[in-house]
């Protein structure tokens, strides 16, 4: 996997950017990371990452994967993606400031621009959250 800055792979920017690195891509599976920081947009009053932040992190991880595939295929910009549906979201616990999320994204079937992905976020060996999503990826013009 060639090394690319995350800003080249996803359209999101601070303060809403929820992926630090695309670590690995193998076939239909990718791994990303995010270190939870105190200034994260999704930190609740209790100092923990809110559930919508976990969903956004998984979606942006899928976006980084799609961006990597597009750039590798010759695109000059990453595609823009939209969450179409979130299914079977499970939050086992909410990460705290300083935790590093490692998230595995598996791309599934694609039909008419809609891709089904599964995502599993972990801190160390502990599952934090998992979900299935339908993502609409708008091709670049």
C-alpha cells in the first residue's frame, strides 16, 4: 500500500475529521486508526466519545478506503460519500480521551452506487462498536 496523507483520501476536514490514518488495505478489507483527543467534536460532557462519533468514524473509515481505491485507480480527488442507512449498530463502550481506535472496514456488495460495508472499531483487543451501513458514493465529475 502506498502511503498517502489522510487529507488526500477523505473530503472531511477538522474539526469533523474522524480518521487519522489508513493503515492497511488488503482486497476488500481496510484498517484505519483514530486517536481520541480532548478537542474532538464528538466528545460528550463526560469526556467520552459519543455514539454518533463512533458511527461517523466508521463511515469516514469507509470513505478513506473508497478514497484510496479511487486515487489508486487514477482519480485526482477522493469521492464524496453519504451514509444511506445504519443497521445493527452496537456500542459496547465509549472510548475515552487518549484511546486509539483501530477500525476494520469490509466492503460488501455494490449496486447502483450504494455499497454495503461492515465496520468494527476496537481499542486494543476490545470491541468498542460494530455496525453495518449502506454508503452512497458519488463519483467525481
